[in-house]
């Protein structure tokens, strides 16, 4: 059984939009009031309380005339909000996450409903019907038909004014047939993914395609008067443009990762530290950085490729379809190690795209050579008894694979390799 998430576009009518706006506001008030109450009690009285304690206070507040508007929102919205805040505090104390922050009325909004499993068949039928507490039947664009029954439904509104509903369902996933092929992939900016067999997937540069349009809108926004209607219209246009870029990027990543999963049994990648790679080079006042503008452009390009999201999709798709994803150490010198003789260079600049091994005189394409080394290193972590047998990540079964010839025999020139 796998936990699969479904997200659908919904089209609430005007009455439902007003109700959702009220639900968003009530949930936001409960979150902020509970967070302020917990913070004040801890700072002044050194007393720790939980969302359950505030739930009792909330029951009392609903009986007051000045807070009778709290009764208009389903109680399940408040319960889920308080549970989310408890989870945020647990991550803060145990996992080192940031302190929970107050919610703003601007930006992304979301509420979660609990579906009563006793009468769920009256409120939910996959591909046909969805009724939510306080809203009634809502129009859904069913792009896929789930198999299981959801227990929760999250309704969200993005900055572009679009409404969505998300559901998490436990389902049986059919694993794909075993194929005897492995690969290593090298992530980059010019080519988003370079496979060890020489295949290169270009970076679509989604942000760059709309850079000029985004620049004009941002310039117009800076010149408009605050709180004006025209400024609000421009902000909405900017938000819609950002969502268009994000949707195009997400669609490309899903197509790319699905293709890699379908064509390979074992995929080897580097465990990249994206946060460290995109850290600003501005420095401090006493120690200013160098090439700040160039580094900012590189950071923007790295984030546009979305290394982290690509690897995340490979992880869960490999788990669903019976594939194996191997992460090698981020400090492994994949680019400056010769994939033929193993010679390691002392230094290799980023602007050097091709180099010749001083020991065996092989001409290497930097990215393809790195992908081959990543594949070789990843198979070393999975191969217990020789190159013909690879054990999956759980160690339960072994499947025969044929390692790409490029992992063992390197062409003398990079043109032959491509």
C-alpha cells in the first residue's frame, strides 16, 4: 500500500467563495490567537500548553456574543489547525525547525476538512461527487479517478485566485516490470539532466522565458500607488505569471522523472546540498563578497532547475514502481575523476566543459564523465557479489542488470560518446 496524493482544481460558486473566505479567516484567527496565547504563557509564566488546552478556551469563546461568528465555521477546521500547530511545535523542539509563525491574510490560504467515514459514501464518489462540511457539493475537475476513500480533504487558494482540493489516499500501486538497465545522472544548469549513456536533457529555463514580462510588471507595480485598485490588479497579474512558470516547471519535471523511472531499474544521483549551493555571496560589511551579481544569477538558475524537487519525485516514484534510487556522497569528485583510468585532477574550474586526462589521454565531456562516475560509485554501494547482480535499497531481492558499457570502457573522444 502506498500513500498517494491527488490534487484537483475546483470551481466554487459565489456563495461558496464567500463561505471559503470566512473559513480561511476564522482558521487564521484561531491559529494566530493560539500561537500568541502559547507564546505569552511560556514567556511570562513559563507554562507550556497545547492545542487541546486552547480548544477548551475556544469552546468557551463560541458561547460569547462577540465571538458568535466562530460558530459559522465547521469545528473540524479548527481541530485540524490546532493539530497542525502542535506538529509545528514538535518539529521546533525535536527537529530543529523554525518557530511557528503567524498566518497572514495575503498569500496562500488552506483549510482541512475531516470526512466522516460513517457517511462518506453520501459525500464522496470518485469522479462524480464531493460534498464538504459547510459548503455542500462543489464542482471538481476530475483529471484522475482515485481508487481508495480519503479521510481528509484540504481546500486551498493560491495567490492567483485559483481553488484546489487535495486528498491523500492509500492505494495499491502496480510495480513496473524489472528491466536490466542502470544509469547515473548528473544535474546541471545548462543541461538539466545528463545521463551516463550520453543522453542530455536541456534546461527549459522557465523563468528566463518570462523574464522580460516579469520585469515590466514589477516595474509597473513599483510605480503604482499603494492600496490602489490598479496596483491590486498588477499584483494579481504577477501572481498569475508566477503560477504559469511554476506549472510549466512542475509539468516538465514530472515528464522527465517518469521517463527516467520507466527506462532504468537503478538510478544513481548525487546528494546535493541545494541550500548551500544557492547561498548568497554578498558577505558582510566588514568582509564583503565578490562577484555577487554573477553568483545571484547562478543561484537563480539553480533554483529554476529545481534539483531538490527532481530528486524528490525520483524518490517516491522509485518507491511506487519498484525501482532503486541510490544517493552518493555529495563530496564525491565525480567531475574531476577520469572514468577510464580513475585519475583525479587537483582542480577543475566550472567554466571547463571538456578536459583531457593527463594519464590516459582520454577526452572527457565534463557532465557525461560525471554521470558515468556517479553510476559506477552508486553501483558499488548496491553490488554485493559482482557487477551482474544489484540488490535493491531494502536488500530484499536481487535483480540482474546490465551496466552501461560507458561505465567500463570510455570512448577516446567526447564526440564518439555523444
